C-alpha cells in the first residue's frame, strides 16, 4: 500500500515534465510535417508548371492528347497551390503587419502574393479546361453540332477564366520581382513565366469569350442559317482579294449540314435577269457591258461588295442568306491540312493542303483542259467544287484533333484575311468588325492612312507575277500637321513568256481591251491594273504620275481615293507617284503624339516592302512606336518592313 503511494507520487512529480516533452515532440513533429508538406507542395507546383510550359512548346500532333495531359497538370497545379495556401495562410496577418518594417517579412509577403497570383491563373486554367472538355471528348455527334453545343456551354467558363486572369494581372502589379531572390528564387522564376504567359493568355481568352456567344447562332443551333461562299482567286487580283471564280451556298441547321452547292460562279448568274451596268472603270477598261455576280467585289470594303453580291443573288429570286463568306486558296489549303487528305475525283487522287496546288496545276496542264478558256475554267471549277464538297462532308465526322485543327486554321485565316465575313447577325457582325475580320477600311478621322488596292482589269492571271514596293514620304510642321505627302509605288512584272510552259501561258492569259484602238488584243502575261490609293477624306491632290490614262479622284467608304489605270507588260517596271496633302492634324487630347499612320494590307497580296519616312520640325527627341523604326537626328523618323498585315506607326514626344 505504501509502495503504491510512493509510485503515484513520483509519477505525479514527473508527469508535467513528461507531458512537456511529449507536447514538444508533438509540436516538432507537426512542424516537421508542415514544413515537409509545404516543400512538397511547392515542388509539386513547380513540376506541374514546368510540364505545362513544356506542353506549350510541344509540337505533338494530337490536340486531344496534349489537351488532356495539360488539363491534368492544371488540376494538379491548382491542388498543390491550394496546399501551399492552407499551410502558409495562417502566416499572412503577421507577415503583412511586419512587411512594412522588416525586409525579410516583405520578401515573404511578395512570395505569398505570388502564390495568390498562381492560384488565380490556375483557377483560370481549370475554367478553360471545363470549357474545352466537350471538345476533347470523342463523340458520335456531328462535329459542327458538337462545336455549337460546346460553345454555348463554354460561355460561363470563359467569362470566369477572363475574370480570374484579370485578377491575376491586378495582383501582379503588387509583386516586386526583385524581392524574390535567394531562397525565394523559385517564386521569382514563376513570376517570370507568368509575365511571358499572362498577356497572350488574357488576349486569347478575351477573344474566345467574345467569339463563343456568336458560334451557336452561326452554326444554326437556333434555326437554319444559310451563307454564300465566295471562292476568290488571288492570281486575278480584285479589291477584296481576288476574282470570284467559284461560289456556293451552305445551309446549317442544328449544327448539321442541311444543304450545300458549290461550283463555277458563271452558273450563278441568271441570263434572263435584267442587265446591270458595271462600275465605270470596268466598262471603260474591260469593255464590259454587263455586270455579273462574279465581278461584284469591286469595292475595297468587303461588306459593301458583299451587299452587292446579295443584291445579285436576291434579284434572281434565290433564298435569303444570313451572310457572305469569302475564302481563298490559302485558307482552303490550311483547312485541308487540318482535315487530312480528301479524294478528288477530277484529280484521280487524294490531296492535302501541301499537294493540292501542284495536283491542280498538273490537271490543268492536260490537253482536254487546255482546249479553250471554257474547258480550262470548267476543269478548275470542278476541281475546287469537288474539294469543297468533300471538305464540307468531312466536317460532319471530324475527330476532336481534326476539329481543333480546323478551328485553328480558320482562326489563322481570319487573322491573315484569307477569310472575310459579312454577317447579318448583329452580335457576330460587331465581333467581325472589332476583330477586323470584315475587311472594313481602318483609320481614325484625324490620323494619316494608306491603303493600296490593286484591281486586275485585263482578262489575265498575271497578278501572281507582279512585285510591288511602297515608299511613303511625309512632311509635317512642329505640331504634327502634315504639309505634304508623297507615295511612290513601284510595280515589276516578273513573268517571262520565254520560259513558261504551254499550260502556264494558257493559265496566265493576256487578253486586254485597247481603249485607244477600241479592240481586244492579246499579249501573254500582260497586267492591266486599276490602282486605288485610299487616303484620308479631304486630301488635296497635287498630282499622280505614271498612269496610262488621266487619274481619278473619288470617294469610297469614307475615304478619298486617288486612282487610275495602267498596263504592265512582262519585264516592265512602273512607278506610280501620288503627291497630295492629307488633312492630318495631331490627335485632340493627346499632346504627346505628333503623328499616327495606319497602313492597311490588301487581302490576296503577298507581303511587300514598305518604307515610311517622316520629316518634321521637331520640338525634341522623337519616340517611335514600331519595332525596327529609327530616327535620324531629331527631324526624321524612318521605318522599313514588309507589309504582312495592317499596321500602325506613330511618333511621340518623350
């Protein structure tokens, strides 16, 4: 009994110390687990981020495979960042309080903000994953219907992703990158990665969020939609990209193909229709007495030309359409590459985007195609019609990878003006205008503007052999008011009849109207061009040199148009010089910008060299907006580059 009491007393005396040791050991174990879990979460987040960056640079063909793998890494990244937030979250109040007085606390505060930045980006990635999941999954549903349904379901996820990326951009403004060095260097590298990825991601998600609401209606998910498809031949250049050699009608209903016809544009004119007089220039320089639908794209503004196409269409009592879509050979080739080889009966073989041009040329070189202009054009139209019919039929049964490829090809073609849209749907039309997919004329009311537009007015496909250069010289006073502009366009016809095959000579043609003699003549490879230089409305014309006939000063789509006609024979060079004074003044409300110029690129024209030289009585050192631009002293700004797409050039004071 006494022994038991003694043991009990000893235990009572030892118990507080034992309990203290046990608590200390437990705390150390808990702290160790916390530290291990935090480090593991950080390491896991780094691994997922590195994998995502690697996938972004991957050239793997399977979009479905890459997309599925990327989604897995996005979800893993988000989970790892959530673990970090749970572990480090309790430290936030103390760190935030101490950040103002302790450099170490401030650095830790920057790391916590980087964590918040990463969580917002990862959440945006999750939302994008949910938006893409219906397209990643294989389905028996028609591809266009699947796209229509997926687009509608994606809208809230895209808006959510957009909001999270906007929050991330706001958080980034509060992160001091230079504080993330030493042991916090991994956070710094994460910020560097996000700095590269965040702006393009914001732009891409913004565009997707804008486009998605328009897709269901365009695909007929809310009722049948019919569109005219214009095949533009850039080898016979016209204002919107090329001669309308082929055309068709497509009808979509609930994302399914309800009807499709495509063939030569010549078959779409009703010979019994009351004749319509063509534009004055076509009548004069082509001796055209009647205007046809194939020549309706006279105006540089695509919506205006599309409206004329619809007027011809409706005059023949054809069904109403909800839009007009122009497409050229480059867009067809890109879509062919995305879909995969299609069999073309007229060619006797399957072709993809790479082999298609050579296969067409080989078919057009056969004797039966070269019998006459009609047999040549008929063969060409049959080939393109069969390709378009095969492509449209394949659209109903695309895999997820093919669907992604087609979307990418169409998107790129829209950006590069190989596809132009004129749509009746108000939301879709506003979207096309905002994205410059509608072929509208650009430029603000007080800005300088140049748009060189060439239109073939000879019966010839010599456009592909013509090379051009543009030199633009501008003089302005110290306040940015333009006092004189001179645009010089140099054209060279590189066609060589002596080295051309019989098929090439037949394809190029060379029939033109000799206005002076009032007869048709034939010269292989000759190019008859009506050049139009669109400049700001109100420009005062001094002179145009280098034309064969007197110049014309007209107005079109809110711009002044300086133009005229000339013939360019093989081997010849011609310089057309426009001397004028545009009513360009500095922008109101922007005291620093002295001058701004928009140069628009014509669809169907290959990139060509452009040089802009601005001379002004400067009030100080000049700042230029374009990469590759340079100054010569404090009076001259110079920019040289190939005109691959519409571009802006501006000069500011520091």
